[in-house]
C-alpha cells in the first residue's frame, strides 16, 4: 500500500513539474500550444490524406475517385496547417471579434433607442456596447492578441497550480514518511 502511494507521489510530482514547465513555456511563448495543436492536427490530416491516396492506387478494382479527392483535400489541409500554424487561432479570434463588433453595433443601436425614448438609464448600456464594439475592433485588427493573452493567463495558472501541487506533494510526502516510521515502530514492538 505504501509503495503504491510512493509511486503515486512520484507521478504527481512529475506531472506538477511538467505543468510548471509548460506554464513557463506558455508565458515566454504564448502561441506555443496553438502551434502544437496546429502541427498535430496538420500531421494527422496529412497522414490520412496520404493513406487515402495510397489506398486508391492499391485497391484499383475497389477504388473510388472520391478516395483520391478526399486524400488530396486532407493532404493539402494538413500541409497548410503545418506551414501556417497560426491559421486556426487567427480564424477563431477573427470570428469572435466580428461577433463582438456586431454585438456592439446592436447594443449601441439599442442604447440610442433607449435614450430617444426618454429613459434616463441609457448610459450604462451605451458604455457597455461601446466597450464591446471597441474590443471587437481591437481583436479584428490583431486576431492573435486574445489568443496570446489567453495562453499567457493559462501559463500563469499552470505555474501556480504546479507549484501548489509540488508544495502539497512534499508536505504529504513528509507525512507519509511519518506514517511509515510509525508502522515500522508498531511492527518492531509486535516482534518483541
């Protein structure tokens, strides 16, 4: 039982240290994770594309033109993702920025209508809509900005979590040693 706990602690310490290392890497280079995801998904798409193209030529009697087209599209997509790893986060950020722009315009229109109706509570919706519109504009101008900010925050959280886990592990490990000593004393007293 104690050996299993010791092994768990060693694994927990290794995972915690890995979290700290990944966190530091994300703080230093925030787009590291998104590039890795792009490389991995690009590699998988390229592999499936090559397999589909190869299957077309290997199974000539069962071959369907669809296999070679599917293979070529997958291979092209894979190569594109490997060559342009910033594409996926850039598209996601741009779509999010466009959503915020549209939402801001709708909010500004609604706030203007509230003001025209004579309601005195139009300032808060107007400020909120203006901030949303402005943030959408910033994101559309530089779509990688929110990705970098989010990855930096994730990196900081991983560092804090890993450090906290390491501290907890070392505290628990010292308690485990105390339990082990007590069990040894108990066994020694039984043997006498």
